[in-house]
C-alpha cells in the first residue's frame, strides 16, 4: 500500500480502493468483536454492554456515585439515552437515582449493592472473553500497534484536535 503523504491526508481526496477495503475490514471486524463480547457478557452475567459501562463508571467513581450529566459524558452517551437506560437499570435494582442536593434539577446516580454484586460477578468472565477474543488473537507487537491506532483515532476524533 502506498503511504499517504501529510499533504494527501489533509487534502480532500477520497480513499483508494485498498484504503476502503482496510476500512471495511476494520469496521466489520470490530463490530463482530463487539457483538461476540456483548453476547458473552449477556449470557454469562445477564448484563448488557451498556449496563457494564454504567456499572464500571460508578464502581470507579468517588463514593460510587456520579451526577447523571457527568456519567453521560464519561461513557460517551447522550443524556436522553442514558436516562432511558438508567430507568431500566433502576427497575432491576442495579442503580438508584436521587436528586442532587447542590444542583437544581440535577440527578445523582448511585451504585446499589445489587449493582456492585452484578458488576463483580461479571468482571472475571468479561475479562476472560476480552483476553480470548482480542488479546490472544494478536502478537505482542500487534497489540502495541492496535494501541497506537486507537490513540491516533482518538486524537483525530477529539473535538479539540487541530488540523
């Protein structure tokens, strides 16, 4: 494959057929990986990837709670999507919502003991699936390269990234 020059990367040229094939392979593979990880997570723990993301964020948060707006930003979701998802999690007893004492109309999301237990039960099987489906499929050099690719893409997707 011909390497793109910095001038070409900044230009408005369309991707080549080879670049489009690499893109498509990347997207299709990451979607298949996400699908298999989600299926395993659901089967082994009865948690969705969304549940896991919320529970992980709350587990790592100070006092195991976060303002809902902070939680939405932390996991990269729109607030309306998070609100609907939190409603489902609250009905299952995984989280609890309460008014934020310092912010009018603000809500705090708290991890319940049942949510902490569900998260703890799910973590080892989920990490095993990540090892099996992702880490073990790559050589150490490929794993480092995957990290560098992810870092480059995150930098480009950052809204503060300068051209």
